[in-house]
C-alpha cells in the first residue's frame, strides 16, 4: 500500500496531504495515529497524534459530553462528574470555536456539528499533531471556513495539523506545506509558496489534467414535468421541468429539501402532486455506502444490483452471468474503475473507484432521465473529471439530468440551468448558464 | 375478592417474577455490551441444576447457591468467549448453549441420581426467599444507576453502540463484552438458584420452562434498562400468579390455557414492541 514514505508534520504548521483515491493517504494517517502497523520503518511522535476519520466514529446514541470524555471520564466518588464533563466540553469548545450543546444526542446533530464533536473528542486528549481525513467532504462553504478558523487557532497553540484532502482550493488557501502521494509514494513535497496548483494537480494524477468537453447548447422537448410536488416536512408546492439534453442544477445548503426532491423523483418516497418522467432512469444516490452499494459484494454483483435483467437480451427468470460479466467489464473499462478483478469485494476499492462504478451503473443503459446527487462528493480530481465527462456525455445524448450538488463549482461547470432551493421551496432560477455566484449564495440562505 | 387474597396474589407475583427479573438484568448487561443473549434459558437451567446438585452432596444450601451462580457465570463466560474470541454467531452460540444445558441437566439427573426427571429433595434456603426478592429489586436500581452514571456503565454502553469508537477511546470492547456476558450468566444462574433452592428444594426437568426467554422479552420490553426490565419481569410474575389463582375457578377453561397465559402475554408484548424499540446499535455484531 505504502512504499518508502517519509513525512514530517511540524508543530504549528498546516500540512496538506493530497493525492488521488487509493494513493494511500488514509492508510498513512492510520499508521501515523497508531491504528495500523507498518511492515518496515518507524514513526516518531512527540506527544499524541489524534485522527479524525472521514466517516465519523461517534457513538450516535450517546450525548456529546459522553462521546468526548469516554475512556477518560472525570470522576467524583466513583461516578462520572457530569458537571465537570459538561464544563470541559464547553471550555474546549470556546477555546477553539467549536461550540456544541454538551447534552445534545449526537444522532440529533447535523453533519457539520458532528464534526465539531469529533474534533472536540480528539482535542480533549491534548494531541500534539492532529490528522484530519477529508474534513470538508460533507461541509457547507460556511462550515469549511469555520473549520479552518479552528485549525488556525490550533496551530497558534503549537498543534501541527495534517489535512488530507482532494480540494486544491483549500490547500492553497490555508496550508503552509503540501505533500503529494501517488500510488503509495511521495512524489512531491514543497512549501505552498514554492509551488502552483497546476503543478500539484499534475503530480497527483501523474499526467495532464483531463479536460471536460465543451458545453454545447441543446434544445430538447420537456422530459420531466413536476407539478406542485409536496413531501411532508421537506418540500411544498414545488414545480419544475427538465428538457431532454438539459442538466438542471439544484443549488442549496444541505438539508433544505434536496433529498426529498431527489427521492420523490426517483420514486423512493411518498409525495403529493404530479411527477411525469421517463421510465428509464438512472440514479446516483447521495450516500454511497448507505444507498448505492453493498460493500461486501463484488463489483459484478454491485453492478447488477437493481438491474438484474438489464444484461440479458431476452426476458428470463435467471440472471445471465456471462452477459452480466461482459456488462460489468464494460462499466469498469468505460468509467475507469480501478480494481484487481470484477469479482473482488467492492470494499477493497477506494471511494472514488466505488463511486465510478455507481455512476457507471446509473449511466450504462443510457437512461432518458438521470438523478445525480453529489456525484463527486469525496472523490479526487481524476475520478471527478471522469464523472463530469460522462454526465455531460449523457446530456449530449439527450438525457434529462437533475444534478443536486453542495458544490457551486460543480453546478457551474455542468448545469445548463440552476434552481436555488431553500427551506423546501425554489427561491430563484438562473438560465442560459448565466450564473451569479453571489446572488445564488444569498438565495441559498434566504428564509 | 378479599384484601388478603389480593395481598397473597401480589406476594406470589413478586416471588414468581424474581427469577425472571434476575435473568433479565443479566440480559440487559450483556445486550448493552453488544452480545445478544438468548442463552439466558440455558444459564438459568445450569444454575438451578448445579445448585441442587452441589447442595445435595455438600448438604449446605449456601455452597449450592454459590455453586449455581458460579456455573451460570461459567456458561456466560463460554458464550462471551465464543462470541468475542471466536466470533461465533451469537444466536447460534446461544442456541447451542441452551441445548447443552437442558440436555446436560437431564443427562446429569440420570448419571448422578439414577432417576429421570427430578432430583431428590436437597437442603434449601427457603428462609432467604424474601431477602432475595428484595435484593433483586435493589440490584435493578443499582444497575440502573451504574449504567447511567459510572465510567464502567458509560464504557459498557459505548461497546454496545459502537465498539470501534470505544476502541479508539482506549477501551477493549472484547474484554468488556466478555465480562458483561460472564456477569449476565451469574445473574441468570442466580435466577435458577432462586427457583431450585429459594422457592423449592429440588431441580426437575423443564423447571425453567422458558423463563429465560420471558426474561429476554422483559429486556426488550423494558427497553434495555434494568428498571424497565425489572418492571416487566414483575408483570410477568403477576400473570403467573394470576394463572395460579384462576386455576379451577373457571370450569370450562382448560388449565393448559391458563398456564400459557404469561407466554401469550410475552408474545403479544413483543409483537407490540417490535420495531418501536431500538436495540443497542452494535448488538449481535461481532467485533472487530
């Protein structure tokens, strides 16, 4: 997995570790934090190394303070001193801008706040180095800024912070030094001031940055017509249309009705109102592990999941294994899924490669309607380019595409038209690719 | 119905409910640590049989009682060991333990006493019946407090909810689960001791009669809390007492039906509870 890697993180610096999926970043982090063993080499630590995982390892049904003090509980006469624990949580929270209600149940908290709890838990153990694995993958732009504010406070106090990320914007905005990992080896390590974004991107993928095909206008008939859609507790009286050959972007802060909209159009939730859409539909779900794949199954089985009959030329009661293998191989080749074998468990693949399989599965049958929900969340530049290229190719073939994304850059790159959603209603429309970042940002937080 | 009849009915409810209560406390402990415990039935059987056996040979019922608890703990340890170190499916291991314990007791009767079905009368601790009833209820309150308020309680809950996070916090989930399963076995064994030496003075085949499973229902219906499980266990005790009281009073109703009453109640309760109550998130899942 890793080969001859030398990496240092110094006190008080923000060090970015970048690289494509499967380059070995998370493995390196786990080794540094002592969660995994090495075959050779050594780790020198001056003090504790704290690790905040990409998928939070919190105990959902415990309170915030219980998660934070677990394993080193303040005690009074054999019982947990709860007041001391709460005060402790508040104190670290105030010091680092991580305010959370200590008595809140973790399961009741949104993603951004959960990350604060995760940070609090690590900071409670007074680390000298803190490793953050993809910390901004699930955060809104405001939360990202806030997180880097906290990181700055940490470095002022002499904590070294190693940030693992794909997002070069963040690297160049906040980090002091950058290390690029490719296929288990370090290919570049420089101060930020002595390198450029292009140079880092090239080092990550080991070649030129793939370009996205040009955005040619298309004129298709209305393919999807949604009238007065309502989902209890999420959206009300929402109407929209998507033409064939159009990518309709939905901009909004997480939790403003996007999930209900996508689920209603995919037929996954009960709704009122009318939805007219083509019957051939491809869905790229929001949460890969929860909704899209069965990680312990093979690539082949996952590729056939939900489309067991699609591979067979003629209707049959059994799965045509030979045709399924051909199809899965086609997905793997066309969507550049890097795996040892299509019979390997999907869990052995990196997140980006898993996602390429999910996207490939949704697009391989050329559906007339595609729902793509954060299709590139948490995946790297190379994989993102593949996904974007394929979504545009589907559009150019005449598919109507609903693109929900929390990243404005992605919406701007792909959409023909953008609708802004806030509090379960549409707040504005931007057509003909004339997108105003500031106006969209304002509408996203409108009441 | 006179007052004295009501009082004697309530007294009987407490006595009949206590063995279920003790086993359900064990069930709460092991399930909160992440181990599904369908072996309560076998642990109660082992405890009851061992208590009678040891009491018979030592002629000291207290040594018998301690022996019964120890054997229950040993069975709990076996379940915990299989579930943690060998990663055996917990339901399968529990079923295996139930079969071994009921079969082993039946075999032991013939092997030791050369008679099927029942032991001879053994020295008992009937005088300790009520102190045990009260002690069991106090224990439920103590466990409720300990799970909510002590570091060990928090760690126990953490292991049942997310053992990976517990591990990251420096806790050994395998050790916690093994301890919890062992203590659970001791408590279920004590439930068996209560039946064999507290209420009666012998062990007979079928004596546990599904009380381990009723205790499991009490765990679920009591939402995995000691006081909740204790309350439900005592309600089952009341149903058993009612069943006794009603026998012979309704001529057309077969007594078999009355005897089935607590079990039917448990089934209905579980039907109502299914899906509404959430078990510990990592319950039944092997770690790592």
